[in-house]
C-alpha cells in the first residue's frame, strides 16, 4: 500500500514540478505563462488520444514508451522522497546502470522511425549521458561515503545532520548532483525543453514521432525522473525532512519539489543554452567537482 | 579408466573432423564434421559440469612429449571453469556452423573447416587443463595454428591473407613471450610442472618481474590487451563468423586464463605493481576499445574492438584483485577476481551471440557495412531480438548478464576503496568503468539502430531473411542465457566464490556479490517485468479505445522521405568523435570539382589514424623489413659461400667450446 503511494507520489508530483519550472521561468522573463497545473491537463489530453504510428517503426517503437515509464517507476521505487524507507532499496551501482535501460529504448525508438530528427536526438542523448556517467558514479560514491550506506535510500537518509549545509562535501555533492540533474533531464544549459528547432534540441527531437498515449507515457517518465533527481539533491541538503511523521512528510516532499522547480526555473531563466561542443567541458566540471568532494573526504 | 579420458576426448573431436574431410558431399560433410563437434562438446560440457567440477583437483598422467619430462593434465576449479566455457560455446557455435558454413560448399577447402574447428576446441580444452609447461605450449601452438588456418579460410581475399599474416606474427610473438616467461620459472625452480613452480619459492624479485613481464606480453597479445590488440580488428572480421565467435568468445580468454594462472597460482606473492599495471592496462583497453568501436562501420570489426573493451573490463577486475591481494584487502580481492572471471563467461556468451548475429546478417544481406543495412528487424525478427538481447547485455544494462559481472567488479572496487591509503585508485577505476559503460551504450544503440531499425539502406538489406533453424537455435539459446545469468547470477557466482576461496577464507559468501537487502537483480527484474508488462497492457487497452493510425514518419510536411535521409551510423557517432578527436584523430579530405564557377562534385572522406599502428607498429615493421633486406645479402645463392659459412661455424664452435 505504501509502495503504491510512494510511486503514485512520484507520478503526481512530476507534472507539478514541470509546471513550477515553467511558471518560474515565465515569471522571471516577465511573461504570464501557462497555469502551474497545465502539465496535468496536457497529460490528461494525451492519454485520451490515439497515436499515429510510423509505417517504418517496429515492435521496439511500441515497447519503448512502456519500458521508459516502467523503468523510471522502478527507479522511483528506490528513491527516498518522503521517508527513509522505500519500496525497493537498490544498490547505487544497480540504480545508475538501470538508468541506461529507459535511455536504450528511448534512443532506439528515436532511430526506429527512420527520421533524421530521431537519429539526431538519440545520438546527442547517448553522447551526453555517456559523458555524464563518471560524474554520476563519483557523486554517488561521495554520497555513499557520507551516508555510510550503499543503497540509494540508505545513503541519502544517512547524510549526518550536523554536517549538512556548511560542510564542503555536502555543498559540492549537492552542486554536482544539480549539474547532473540539468544534464540528465534535458534542461538548459544542456538542452532546451521549450524549443522545437532541430538544430538545438536533444530530447524533444528524439520523441518527435511519439504521439498520444506514447507521448503521455514518455512525458510522465520525464516528470518522474525530474522528481527523482530533485529528491536526491534536496535529500542530500535536507535529510531531516525524510524522518518527519507522515502527515508532515508528504507536505515537506511537495515543498521540496516546488522549491526544486523554482531553482531549476531560475537557472533556466538566467542562462542560455550552451553550444553542443561545450557540453563535454560542462560535464567534466561536474566530474571534477565530485572528485574534489571525494578528495575532501580522504583529506578530512 | 581416467587415463583413457584424454584419448576418448581427442578422438571424439578429431574423428568427425577427419570424416568430414573424406566425405564428398559438402552438406553431409558439414553435418558430420560440425555435428560431431557439437555432440562431443555437449557431452564434454555435461561431463565437466556434472563430473569434473566436483572432482577437482584431478590429475591425469599423459605420455611425455619429450624424454625425461613428465606430462600430466591437472584440473582444478579454475581449469574446470574455463573448460566448461570452451565446451559450452563450442557446442553452440558448432551447431551454428552446420548451417552457416554452407557459404563454403563451393570450395573443397570448406571441408577442412570442421577438422580445424574441432582441433581449435580440443586444443583450447588442452590448454586450460595442461598441468605442465610443455603440454601447455603444445596446446597453445595447436590452438594458434588451427585458428590461423580458420582465419585464412577465405584466402582468395587479400584482406583475409593480410589479416592472417598479422595474426600469425602477433600470435608467435605472444608464444615467444610465454615461452620465455616459463623458462624463467623452469630455470629457477628446476621443474616443468605447474605444481612444481608453485611449490618452490623464488627469492629473486627481478626474476619474478621478468617472468611476469614476458607472460603479460605473451598472454596479453592473445587476449588483445591494449597495446597488443593490433591483430584483433583484422583477424576477427575476416574469419568466418562462427570462427570469430569462438576466437572472440573463447580463444582470447585463454590469454586471461594464462594471466590468472600466472598471477594467482604460479608466481609467489606478486607485488602491488603487477596488479596496478594490469589495472591501468585494463582501463586503457576498455576506453580505447570502445572509442575505436564507436567509429567503425564494419559490423564485425566493431565487435572486435568491443572484445578489446571487454577484455579491458575483465583485466580491470583481475588487476584490481591482484592489487588488493598485495595490499592486504583479501575480501575485496576475492570479489574482484570473481567479477573478472564471471565477466569472462558473460563476455563469451554475449560476444558469441553478437558474432553469430553478425554472421546471420552477413549471410542475409551480404554486407558487413552497417551504413548499407537498416530495417532488418522486419526481415530477420528472430536475429533482431537475439542481437538486441546481446546488445543490452554487452552494454551492461540490467537485468542482463553483462551487468551482473560488472556489478561484482564494482562491488569489489567499492569494498577496496573503503580501506585507507590507496583507495582513490579504485574510485578512479570506478569512474573509468562508468565511462566505458556509457560509451558502450552509445555504440550499441548505434549498431542496433542502424542495422535493425529504420528503413533498409540498400536493396540487399531489405531482402534479408532469418537464417535456418541450425543458426537460430544457438542464437536463441545464447540470448536466453544472457538474460538468465543476469537474473540468477548466483548460479555462477557461488561456484566462482568456491574457486577463489584461496584468496580469503573469511565469511565472504556469494551474498557479498549480490546485495542481500532488496534490489537484487532478481527482484529488479521482477519489478521491471511487472511495470513494463502492466504498462504495455495499459497501452494496448488505451490504443484500442483511442485508435491508432499508420502514417509516414514526420518529414516536416514533405512526403518523399527516402532511406538516404535517415541518420547514418557516422553521424550518430559524431558527437563522441568530436569530444575525443584528440585520441581518434579524424582526417578529413575534401576535393571539389568545379566547372567555371559551378560546383559539380564534392568528395568528402574521413579517415582515422590509429595512433598505435602508425606511431609504433608500422615504424617497427619497416625497420624489420629493412633489416631483412640487408640480411638477404648473406644468402646470395652460391653453394661454396654456404659451405664457407659451415666451415666458419665449426671453427667458431671449436674456438669457443673446446
């Protein structure tokens, strides 16, 4: 029962997070913007639509949306959002490698329709993720040391309270995780989720031939993954929020998600998208930051 | 009874091979030769799993090949593990070859293939069970020669002859290294048998270092470790596909077997520097292998570079294990060695699968160039599914077996990094492995996407069909094993924990390789199956309600999208190429043909300069050729001069030794 509630919370908070990001961005660039709850309405609309399926596509395309959403939900089941206990505690290496499963099918589906857009998006998506891999693993190693556990939930929940905030390791790790959040979730400055110009986009190009139910599942999965990363960043910074009683914990989780959304939105509003060739150095920065955090641990 | 076993085994493999030579009808010859090999491999596999693995250590005396020496087969847990690997892959590949080798029916020499293949399998079985240096080297040479002749089976093609030559040179340099390494041991211990090496302690560390150095050269060349991997990307593509599967899946692992045998059994307490060297070479092999793989267009050449990558991952595990053993981390060492050995098995499974799949593609579409393929999932659905399973496994995506073994290596590295001191090395290794894993995903999304998905890029690709049952059965079995070992890794891990119990006896059980609480590969696989299955059902239900239409792919409103407008494999690899251009060194040339002010034709070519080939091997090769030309003056063809040489030699011998 709590497992279902845990996963449902991820599913429900995803569109909210996306809505908050968009609203913040609109507010900071002096626009009105769509209502915060617009992403829910979009999903509702898409779930009731049929699809146009490319005649070129094979069963891989049909399987892609369920795999992307399904694997994202399994990942969510291992991520602490409102309590220390999670339905499926997972070793952090398994967690990181499981992230490759939705990516594999998503990028294959991009190539399956025989469209140049899909290929372009897929190619960039896998390249960015591959280069983010060392930073991800190093920052998870740092977190695992900090939390004294090697499951994702254990290490986030185990971050000692007195070290939070004014300790360099925590700041560095949370910063790295935030850089990776932007890179892995198709956010500015790595990708621009708002554009439909094929020269600049990554994620949107890849899902161009998905429609209706498929697109809804993929957008839902994107929301779940964004909540997941936000939970990791905010969990590192405020591990106390995970040990609150249930009636406070869920509002705290919602608050964390809203704050993350505002932070992401502010970052996006204040930045331009990088040139693609700069992404490698961006991810290298993240890697070095994570390595510094680990070095601090060895020194201290 | 036991002493007859080697003869029974040898005749079980060789008699069908010889019969295949004698039978006139090429089809019957294939069935007898390869079929016989398959039956022999299967029975031997059963015997190994059911018998030998429980009876270790087992010694079987052999007649001595050289007077005053004793030869024997010596089977311990490690040998039995590799033996099972040889027979398992040997069985499936032999079944496949029955169907595939019809390509060679027109040529009489195709009928030599079963004998060579069976000899290759038999000699590998001999290598891993040899108990002394001489029988080991005999098996090793038989293996190298049999595989050489299989590589040049297509000797009408210049590429095959060239690949064969490169392989022959490489493998003999390797054998030279192994011979020297053994001689160092023989000279200091006075024994030819492996047990003799292990019992006599070698005091002089420089002798140990020299033996290790030569062993690394020798076994490293066979295994395809960077920078000795140079022969692999030539020999694997040119060999017939079942041969590539055996060579890449099993034969290069003989090099790994040799390194493990030397490092953990024959050399007395190797210092930390050995393990550190192997760890560094492993990571280098991994990164270089996968980077070079990403830029390939030839399907089999690409897979060959992935062998370099996976050997790198295996070596990372083994090297780190040795490093941990030397620095007092026995539990981590054990996990790492288990992970490395498990990856040996897993790589054999998915790489054999991928090479067999590549063979099916080659037979169906008659090209290895992935830029000419595409959309094969429609014509070859079974091959496509199997190849996709292999790709997920090699990219270490859970719940497939490639992940299971890398997971064990990661856990070992993580356990080692927890200790004080040099822990940072192991963290760096983890980051390196993560990069390799990410790049492997890039490469296999590229391969599956361009070969099996989208539109066919040539007429022959759209005409390709699934192969015969003899070829489908091994691919399907291997795909199931890839998934099975990923979901139930403890089937093998438990066994490997026993084999490596000499490293640490502390209560490390298989549980250490598989995390106990939740999130085991099994529970994750179940969770994935439920989630994906449920969502697929939901999707089907919603689509039935909402409706689905077939339409053409979005082409910005233009209706005439052609297969040529698809993303190509080269474009797909371009972002990675761009980032790593310092290593990959692309050279582009552009020639324009103008007529007045009008551009008629543009030619655009990109080449990659292999740093090692151009920087190291070609100059050395040229030096040798020059030296050979100089040495030619010594034998101009005059008999009286040669008689003079003999006279000179006799005089010199008398002067020095009398």
